[in-house]
C-alpha cells in the first residue's frame, strides 16, 4: 500500500513566490535539504520563516556548546513527546 501524506505542503517546484523564497532561505547549504519543520509549515511561509528565525536564534546564535545543544534537543523532545 503506498504512503498517502495527510498534511499538505508546498512542493519543491512550487509557483508560490513566498514559498520559493522560504525554501531558498532555509535550505541547508551542505546537504541542499529543507527541514521537516519548514516543509510542514510551508503553506504559511511567513509563519515558517519566523519559526526558522526562532530556531536559528536559539540553536545557532545563543552560544551553546554542541553538547548543550544536544541536551536541549533531548529534553525538549522528551517534554513534547517527540519520538523522531
């Protein structure tokens, strides 16, 4: 049985200019990937961009060591019940 997604997202080749700009801004420079969170919120590009800005501010700009970042991710994931 094929997998049928139930959450609508903007495709990579979208014609939505705001989503195109979002994907361009948030694409991982090393891998070329777009994060799952950005994809999940891609139908609302303004919201997705603000979420990405928050993640950047907390995860990259806050001055945490790599170990502290992993601990923060682990605690946050366990608090919200994330299994990913």
